[in-house]
């Protein structure tokens, strides 16, 4: 019997991380997966329910910024996939401190541990297309200047370049992925797609920023998981790979599509004051990753419909958050106030 590959997934109880853990567990029966997650507001053990009893999965609750916890896990790993981060732009605008602590300091702690690891073959830094800043035309390539315009994207840019520096300086086998906006099941309902779906289910207003003409490229989380797998196997140390779905959609068009799929009227759309420093458009050139044989498989229309259906069928997952979580409700009212009539 061949030896198991030990894979550490940080932030594996969050949205993308948990989807990756579940996907990898099914795709790689020779992987022994350890999930490290602090279980902050967006990290939920329910997201890992299908693998929690598996002999090939182990869960550790802890902070990536705590070297006493994170260090030994990194030392014992063949590969690290680093998702753990504070990720919501709106929250970073309200208060940036947690973003610097987790996204930058936490990444530093993991990279320092990687320096001491004796058999680490891959360290995947999960970054974001937002590090490029707003893209008026064309598409960002991996060598473009980074121009983050909010505290979240700045913290991710810092972690992105810190990871690169540990390859350049110490030879740590780092690869970096910069993905466009992800969507799919198990996404915390502060993000636009699950927020608008769940509001639509309850027939309450959906708060649309500004003129609604900001453009995002939507990537199904399953396609992102496959991309990470390809980069883990075939990526070149020190390189960056853009991961985009090729689905550029304005926010207002996205809102119309969600309401139609949920069987609700466009009358639910409530215009609210625009986000501070709201990036107008993101777009990625994915030629480099496609050269490794990857391409997105999930058509946006199909993926969005299945996502709406998932939230409709899994009210028990999100309703306690929106109705009983006082911290969530306080955040919602701080962000949208009485403008959304909720």
C-alpha cells in the first residue's frame, strides 16, 4: 500500500476551503487531510459534516497566527493549501485590524513554519483577483502591477507577495492562485449571491450598491477546486496562476437573474449608497492556467440555478445565521441600516 500524502488545509471550514476539503477527499483517496480552522463567524463545522467521520480527515480548531498550533501541522505536511483569511470587503472597510492579523501575520506564521518543514512539496497561497484593483478594460495577467484599493485586497496582496518572497529568498515551494469571485453552496450569507438569494426566499428587499453596473467574473467553487488541484500537481514554484470563470456580469444583471430564479419580482431591488472605493470591474486572463490543461466546466446559468436551489433546499443551514445570530444581524444593520427595511 502506497504511503498517504499529508495535506494541510487552513480555513477549511469556510466556504471555499470546505468545498475544497470535500472535493479533495473524494478525488484523492491517497490523501490524508487535516483541516485547521479558527471557527470564526464564517467557519462552520457543518460544512465538513460529510468528512468529519472519515479516517482520512482530521479537524483541528486553531488560529493560523498561533505558531504553537500551526507550526507542528505544517511540519508534518507534504502539502499546504492556505485558504484561511478574513475575506469580506465591507467588513474590512468597517474595521481592518482582523484582516491584517489573519491575512498577513497568519500567513507569515505559516511560511516561517514552512521554512522548518523537511518534506514540504507544495505551499499553495490562495490569493484573489482583487489584488489587481479595478480593471477598466482588458484582463489582468499575472505579471500586472498590484493595485489593491481596499483593506481586504491590500491584506491579500501583502500575503501574496510575502509568500512569493519566501520562495525567492528561502526556496519554499510556493505557488499562488488569484481567483475571481466564487459562488456555490455553503457561502456565508454576507456575500452578494447568498445574501440576495436568502433575502429573495424571504421576500424582503435586496440591497444593491450604487448604479449596479460594477462587473464581476463569476467562478463556480467546484471549478476553483479543480484549478487548485491542477496547480498543486503541475504548477511551477514561484509562479502565479489566475483562475477565472469567464463570466463577466454586472451586479444589477446578477440581481435580476437571482430574483427570476427565486420566483420574485424585481420590485425587491432596493438601491443603497455605494460601497466606499468600490472597484468597477475585475477580469482575468487565464491563459497560463489553461496551458496546464484546466478550463472551467460549470456554465454560469447552470451553476447559479443550482446555487439558488441549494439555498432554497437548505434553509436549516442559513436561517439560524440570519435570524438568531445577533452579530450577523448587527453587522447587517450597520452595513445597510433601515434602507433595506429589514
